[in-house]
């Protein structure tokens, strides 16, 4: 079973996400487990404070190290008592970009993926010393890490056998072979002058396969030439 454990200040964000569509069905079938833990429970004082002003001044508030450290220690201890290995992951714009290669790696790692969702202006730098890995959703900044956690859950989960209705789907899509996916069409054959390519209507499997490979390469060269360069290297 693929197992996620999320540390977040807003666990309610995940309500409909975890109950709808293939994610909800995968949880019901016990292919996927997602635990939500609010690290405000480990906050400071009667008001459970989790943030404070940065030393040296500056805008915004930083998440304090103590609540996150205690939450991580508690969750890791819990999983280890049950014989589970844990990978601690900090979701931050400063981390390594999450990609399909990483999604495939995590789908097969056999560890609980314990992810820390940030908020406010960021983390006290000492939080970075408490995790195994830092991951970014891309070169942009969100209000918090919850949306990135959802993205990761979807990307990793769909690679687990049984999650997708057709297991071949993940083998032919974009990035699976280091390129973007070829163009695809369905009915109608003609729409306002836009026609389905003749190759796809030929019934010749060899011709169809050749067309798909050529179009995938052409599309990748046009839109993501960096993928081709990366594969050569």
C-alpha cells in the first residue's frame, strides 16, 4: 500500500480531494492511505503558536522549528513502532523540482512519505536539518504546501498498480519515455474543417505506431527541447 502522512495546518483542505474520483476509490480499495496531522497540536503555549517574526526583520512570519520537530518525531516514532520505514520530505520552493522520475521512484520506495506542508513566509532554517529531502512543485510560490502535496499524491498514486483503470495508460503518456505524448483524437472524424489524421484511421498498426513516435518527437522538439537534451546527456 502506498502511504502518505501529511503535516499541515489545514487538514480540511484535503476533504473532497481524498474522497473523489480515483483517489477516493484507491483509498477504499486500500491501495492508498493518507493520514492528516495538524502540527498546530504541537504549537507553543495555550494558543498553540506555530509562527513568529524573523530575526533581523523582514516581511511575514516564519514557522517555528519546535512544533514541526515534535510533530515529525511523533509521527516517525508511530510508524517505526509498526515496522514502517519513513521518508521525511519538506515541501518548499527551494527544493529539487518534482518530476515524473521522482514520482516513479516514490511509487516504488516502500516507505511512508511523510510530507511537511509549509505556510506563511517559510520555515525556520533549522527545519531543513530534520528532513531527508526537500522537494518543490516548480518555479513558483503558492500560499502553502497543501496544493503541492495534492499534486504529488496524484502523480505518485497513479503509478501504483490498480489505481488506473487501464494499467498501460501511464506507460504511453507524457514523460513516461522521456518525451511529450503524441496527439490523440476521438470521434467525430471531422469537426469544422479539422480532420483526424489519415494514419490513425488506416488500421495499420505499424503505420500508426510510426506516426505516434514521429509526432511525439516533433511535439517534444517544439515545446520541450530540454527533454531531448536531457535524454542525450
